[in-house]
C-alpha cells in the first residue's frame, strides 16, 4: 500500500497493525519526510513502514502498488492539481491496482453532509486553492485521470471513501 501524503503516518500504522500482512510505504514532501520517519519510529511496528521523500503531484512515484491511499490530501488543491495528482498516483499502481480517496465530500447538491460543509469552510480558509468538493467532481476527475468503477462508502465522522480501479 502506498499512503500518498501520509503525514504523521497514522493511517499506515493503523492499517498495518490491523492487517499485518500489508506492507506500507508513505510518500511525503522532502521537508516533511524526516518528521514522518521520526514519528513512525516512535510507534510499535512503525519502523517497518518505508518513507519516500517526493512530490505526489509532480512525481515521479515508485510503482506497482496494489493500493494507493490519499487521505485528506486532494482537498488541499484546485481541480488542475487534483487531476495531475490522480494521474501521478496511477503511475504508482500495479495494472490491477486501486486508489482509495478518503476525505470530506459534498453531496452533488452541495447541501451536506454538515461536517463536510464545515470542512469546506476550513479548507477555503487554510489553503490557497483547497475546498471540499462534490462526489460528482471526484468521479469526473477519476475518469479523466484513467480510473474506472468508482465505489463509494460513507465513513464515520462525515467522511467518505471512494475506491476506484486503475483502468
Ligand atoms: C491534511 S495533511 C493529511 C495527512 C495524512 N494523509 C492524514 O490523513 O493524516 C496533508 C499532507 O499532505 C502533504 N503534502 C502536501 N503537498 C504534498 C505533495 N505535493 N506531495 C506529497 N505530500 C504532500 C503535507 O505535507 C501533509 O502531510
């Protein structure tokens, strides 16, 4: 599994703890990667997770992962960078690989869920081009970037999980 923009490594450590057969690597910006490494090394089992310094938008990323995960990442950017990031993630996947996007998504009428609306305000204030986008936007960007059959699950805390196959 490649945890794209994995930050503190919380997602990867949780997944590897729950499913020890999964090998995880995290890609983070070069200035952040040493902090990710240090935080992981403090966690039980964290030292088995590889940290790769890189840019998940510009790439290149190492390849052939079964699963790439982006949690609370795409929301930092505008549509153009999002499609580029999705294309870059695709290069990291094995031919049968899948991409999971976890984050706050708005319904297509932009009326909710309430927590995603709150997150939208946060992203608009925090990031130069960030926002909570609609599910329809993610589906269109995934198609544009070479993914198929997106499936949606609603997670706790107002978050969504979109999983798509590399087309
Ligand atoms: C909101 S945090 C989410 C961290 C983690 N995915 C999580 O859910 O806890 C966004 C992360 O994206 C990373 N990031 C931003 N731009 C990036 C890029 N171009 N390439 C790789 N990582 C990037 C930041 O360093 C930060 O750790």
